[in-house]
């Protein structure tokens, strides 16, 4: 089984700050359409065998494998046994020198350890030119810590026009339009995506490092406003605008 290429949007500094790591494998198969296994026996497997099956499924999955999908694939097994197999695997991977079994974006994934990132990066050296720019990473950081947020608000925090950067982040599926702000003009509000969590190895947004640590890793001074607790905006729905995301490649609402 060949090793996958690393995500094209990751950055050495961002990955170090967000504790991200390279997925160890991805078979490219569509697990959502895979029927539940049926070995014809109709009886639960022992924990050792089930542990091996769970490990193989997580290893082969091209994206984090959720408990819901594991329960579907292992429909003949008691859910508590599946969860027990996951717990055993996680403890076993704690002692592995090169790999982790981590919870990412609501699912499980086998990844290389963050401290070995540079060695893995050498394997895919030809892709290093496709990293996000510092401007994109700064903008992504602002959105991650202050979402939902408008283009004008991002520009005010960064002090520059961010329309081009937002287009890049939208194209790479790291951010999305999550609604409209309830003010005159009803500008779009932006937030991060599940892809963002996967790319940077985060279980959820609560796993984001302190903004001070993030800024230090990225080499910029974090604006004071990011240190403050944001006041939630009143967000309006998108009112079923089917083409809004597709047309948002050039954000100009503000």
C-alpha cells in the first residue's frame, strides 16, 4: 500500500503550533458507501480480532473514521466492544515511536508523530512549494480564533485587504461561509471547516493552541484584539442561496 502525499495546504510552523501530523495512510476508498461486514458467523469476535479489524479500517480510511462509521461497518459487533477495541489501540499507540492514533475532527486517524514531521517532509520534498503563504496563515489564524467573522473585520484586524487571501482559503476548503451578519449590507460571515481540523490535526476548535503561541510559531505579532474574548454576533442564515459558496471565490460583500 503506497503512502499518501501530505496535505498541500500545511505549513511547517502552523503544523508545529497546531500539533498537526501527516496521515499515515489513505486508501482513497469511499467508506460511506461500504456495506457492513458480514462473515456469516453472526457471533461477536474476541477483542484481539476486533482490535485488528478496527486498526485496519482506521489505517485504510482516507479521512478520520468516525465512531458512527465504525459502528456501521461492524454492525454485528456490540458497540461497547468496538469502543473497547479503540481504547486498547489508543493505549498501544501511545508506546509506538513513529505513529499516533489520534482523534481528529470527530473521528480517528493514524498519523506520524509531530516531532518526526521534518523527516516525513523530506519524503515529499517536491510538494513544499505549495505551502500556504504567511499572509494566508495569518488570515486563517484570525478566522480560526474570531469566527464567525466578516471580511471587513478580518481586514481591520490585519490592516490589509484580504479578499484575495480569503479566495485562496475558500478554494482550499479551509474556510467556508457560515451565514450573514445582521447589520446593514448583511455581509458574509466566515468560519473554519472540518478540513481545517483534519489538516492541522485538531480534535475540535478547543484544541487550538494559545494565540500567543500560534503567532510566535508563525513569526508575526498577534493583534491585541485576538487576545480578547469576542462578543458573539447575531448571525443570519444564508436563506438557501445554493450558489453562494461557489460565487464566493472573490469575496466583495463588504
